[in-house]
């Protein structure tokens, strides 16, 4: 059969409840022919999926995000989609995108870009309300310390969010 575990970026196994890199080991695996960029996906027989998961006490695994969507801020792992989903539960938010931007103090700072629904007006008060909403919806340390109101979010022609364009 197959075995799945959660590891940190230094390939140390993490305890249950901690978000980390999902790795799978079994009778078959992935190898990449003539593609050195992909060689880091296999370490000591473990196939790293590129996804962030949490393994719960009941042995269930819960998807968090792609590893390139994970923000490490002040040593905490923050999944961008989790913050986006928290913002989307507020009545004023039509769309949201969250990225990590470089920060001297925290390493990365959680930064949100928000498109408002018609009838809502961008203001410092609404920004604070959205930050407080995220703090009360998910754990407080994950709230976006920077929040920008935008007219649109960068997307592909098929509508997929292009977070990398927000990091420029």
C-alpha cells in the first residue's frame, strides 16, 4: 500500500494538526526524465506533491493550498486560499486574492487584494472591518496586514487567478 506523511521544508515529519508538505511513498512513484527542475519532488523515496495538507488526529488529510500559495509570516504558515475564503464570507467582498510580499520584520507579510460588491465604497473603515472579520473567522495571526481595494484581479483568459502578477 501507500503511506502519506506531512513534512516541513527541511523534510522533518510534522505532528498532526500542523500544515506542511504532503509526501507519499509506495510501490510506485514519480520520476522525471531529463528535467532537473523536477528532481526535488522525490526525496528518500517520498514523492512530494507540491500541496500543503494537514493530517488530523483521526488520520484524515485536509488540503490547504498549493505549496507556492503558502505564505510564511513570522514563522507561521498561512494558506492564501484560506484567507481569501474568509474574506469572501464578508458581504462587501465580491472577489479576493491573497499573496505574501517580502517584509523585513516578518519574512513575508499577508497581503490581500479585494474587489468590492456594487454599493460598497473602499475606505479605511471598511479595510479595518475586513481585517477584523478575517481575525474572527480564522485564527487572528492570518489576517491580511496589508489590504488593497482594486477594480479587478489579474486572471487568465479562462478565469484562473494569477497571484504571481500581484507580487510584482
